[in-house]
């Protein structure tokens, strides 16, 4: 049951990702298009797993 709860965690919207990273929505969508932040498409919407965003942030820290 715990695995199901983790896989069903709340997905982030693009504007939430932009707010967390303190960047514009257009830059956020560019990062999505370049594949730098993995996304999930649900119909016409784009969502991001919180863990994928955390991995991106960690990778940015390593590059810095």
C-alpha cells in the first residue's frame, strides 16, 4: 500500500515548478521541452513528479 501512495503523490503544475525554482513559466516550459525536467502529459496538461524536480535541483547544485 505504501508504494501505491508514493506513486500517487501529488503532481506539480508548470506554474508551481516555476514558483519553486523562482523562474518564469516560459523558462520552465523550455526546460520541459529540452528534457531537463521530466514531465508527464495528461491529455493537454503537463505535470512533474516532485521527486523528478528534486533530482533536477540536486543536479543543478552539483553543476554549480
